[in-house]
C-alpha cells in the first residue's frame, strides 16, 4: 500500500512539473513569479512587458498633468493611450532591430558620458554618485545593466532615426509660394475723408431715426445684470489704527533690513578667470598693447558677457581684488590679474554706484505700516473661528457687523463693478455665483481680510429707457447718417481715383494722401481695419479700396508690388520658419514611412495574453 501511495505521489509531481513547463512555454510564467517577459516581437527584437508597463505609467502621468486630475486605466484606454504606447514601442523595436541588422552601435565611453551627465544620478557634491544611480534605478525596477542596455539601444536608434531625416530640405516649389504670399512688398496711397469733405452738411436725425438706431443697437443701451448684495467684511486696513506697534519692534525690523537701507559704494563688475597667473598676465598684456579687448577675450573662451558678469558688488565682496577694482574711476577700465575665489582673474569695472542710506526716521512710517499690517492680519486670523461659529449658529450679515469688528455694506454689483470690496477678485467670484438660497459663509480675501455676503435680489439685464440715453442714441444715429453719406461719396470718388491716379486725384480734390510702401502680410497696420488691409493686399495695382468706420471714410489706391526682400531680417526669419515647419514635417513623414517599412519587413507578433496581464496590473 505504501509503494502504491509513493508511486501516485511521484506521478502527481511529474504532472505538475509538466504543467509548469507548459505554462512557461506559452510565456505565462506569472504562475510562479508574476512576471510576463514580453508583449511581442518585431523581427528579432522583444518588446518587454516591463518596458510596456513603464511607458504606460509615464504616458498616464503626463495626461494626468495635462488634465489636472487622476486618470483611471479605463479612461486611458478609452482615449487610446495603450494603443499609442504600443505603436511607439513597436516603432522603437523596429528601429532597434534594423540597427542590430546593419551593425549600428555606440561605445562604452558614449554610454558612460550620457549616464554620468544625468542630473538625477548626481549626489550631494553635484557629481555622479554610484549609490544614487543604483537607488534611482531600483525605484523604477531596473538594474544598471538593464538601464545601460536601454541607453545603448536608444543611442543606436537615435543615430538611425537622424540618418533617415538627414539632408531633407524644403522643396523650392513649396517655399516660393509661401514666401511670395507673406513677404511680397505692397504699396498703396491712403486718403482720409471726414464729414468736412461732404458736399452738403448732415443735419440732425429725426425722432424716427433716433428710435430706429436705439432699437437696432439695444445692447449698447442695456444695463448688465445687477445683484443687490449685503455684506459684512473686515480687512487689515480697518485695524491699522487700533494695532499697537512698539518702537523697539520697528527699530529691530530696520536693523534686520539694514542692507536694504544702508548700501555701501558698489561697482558693476565683470570677471574673467584664468587657469594660472601666466595666462592671466598674458591676456592683460594683450589688452594693454591694444591687441585685443576684454570682450574679445571673453569670446575666445567661448563665454558670454552674462557668464562673466558679477552684477553690482561691494569692495568687501571682491575680497583681495576689491581695493584695485574700486580704485578704477573710469567705466570700462580693466585691471588684473588679481586673486579671486576661482583663481587669477581680470576685472572690468562698468559703472560706479554711489553709497545710499535711508535714515531710520525716513523708513519708520513704512516699517510701522508693514508691522501693523502683519499684526492686523494675525488678529483677523485669530478671530476667524469665532466668526465661523457665529455664522454656523445662524447669525445674519447684519448681526455679524453688530457683534464683531466686521463692517456692514451694500452694493448693487455687476461684472463691471471695481470699487471698494468689488475690487477683490474673491468677492467678485462669489458675487457672480451666489444664489438667494445660499446662507452667508465666511470667505477670505487676498490681503488677509474676511467677508460674508447675502444676495438680496437679482435684476436681469434691462434696457435703459430711450429718454435716459437719448443723447447717446442721437449721437449714434447722426454718426450713422454721416457714415452713410461718406460711403456714397467714397463710392463716387473711387472711380475717379482709379481713373486719375493718386497724384492727379490729390491735386484735384485738395487732399494729401498717406503713402505706404514695403507692407507685407507680416505687418500690422493698426490705423486700418483688418478687412480693408486684406483687400488692399489681395488687390491688383490700380484697384481702389474703400472702408467706412468711426465717422470717417478711408479710400486707398493699390500700387504695384515688389518681390520679397531676401536681405530683410524679417524675411529671413520667415524663410527659416517655413523651412523648419515644412522641412520638419517632411522629415517626420520620411521617418514614419521608413519605420512602417521596417515593421512590415521584420514582421510583428503580439502576445495578447501578455498585454492583458500588464493591463491587469493597472486595474
């Protein structure tokens, strides 16, 4: 019986081993280790499940930052994030597979230089730290060997990707039309016609015309929604006179900020550091001989003036070099070599800043107001809980003003209100959303104040009666009449302008035109309506263009154009922008087609079970 049981046990273990081996053969080794090795392959390159998981996490975090809220995996799938990540990893694998096939690789020195240059791997000294390196990789579930292998693959993939886009330029037949459209230089003459140019004066509008204008432009004469609000509030300014500030505290604050009020004589200084005294002295000798300048020396070192600028410094801040630098009395003078905390250096003094002192008596009132404001804010904060308790107990806004230092107020608020408490954005936001059903609640103001409000009534947008706005409606109706007369005059004169040309037309009508030349579509002429400028730029030479607005007529005659000025800085920037945008798009297209061709050639195999296993970890 014992032999039989032993045989059954042995058979059971053999079957279990076969089952485990079978599951491992299908790539589902999560039964033992909860790991899935790969979600697919492209040619001979695996797409690891770990890389897919990390890429999904990274993309979801990026989208959460974009949307400003947490994102579930179901939401990410609905947005197609998983498909996008898989597509990117397939493209990367195809490029890596091709890089392997044709032998593209990078050396150990390149990988080392890249890894040691990553800021996340730097220790307290600011240099690469091996323990920090291992710790950071451990946090993302990687070993140094895995990370460095990824870096090597990324570099090889980057070389191949760059090679596909190298040498791609914007075709001339694409650049030229855009350059012509935007940079062609237009010219036109502009005549301004006012009411004085009308052959007959425009009279006053009739009652019917005023009424018609009022009704057609009723929005201009409609008061916005008004909200009647009763409020109680308290801000630091209300307590300034009641806050006690002792002289000792004011004096202490003055002494604490003495560097702001008492500043010694300073200099604007630039410092160029050298590796040794001999190099610094040789540079100083070249400047003294007139063979070079301080600016040239900075450029020779591949530095900018910002790199060597010390700003405004005192003599003490310059250390051992201070006395010599402060002895210079001519801005632009150079001195050195002199010692500095970085080595021997040349110093250039660019300006002398005189000593400044604000006596205590002059600063006292400002400092007292600051201290009083701080104490007033603290006093308000200390009372906030008791204010909340009163409101929670059912106190009205009026009772808050009676029982606390808060002050009562009333405002007919609309979105244009900006006086008093309405100047606070916090009050405006609350006033715009409060309803008559809301109970008063305590809210904070940006300056440390508090307020509570009650909405008493809402008056919807209401047109002002015509009698209240008659003056404005009459002026509007009359301007409408003037503009109609100017339009008729302008249409009549347009034909004459086109037939006679600018010079004869101007002489015949006693008008002086304003001439515009070299105008491109990149320019903005604020004195012209945009629609009029567009018509001018689209028009052929000799075409008149008319626009009437703001009580005047603008009449233009289009002149012949000139081709784009390729030497103009603005035009050169346009060419660069066209090349960057179109050339970049073409390079991206070439890269996309190349990647798709590599994928088709190498073949793609995806393991849906492995993909589902990764997804399961996000649910």
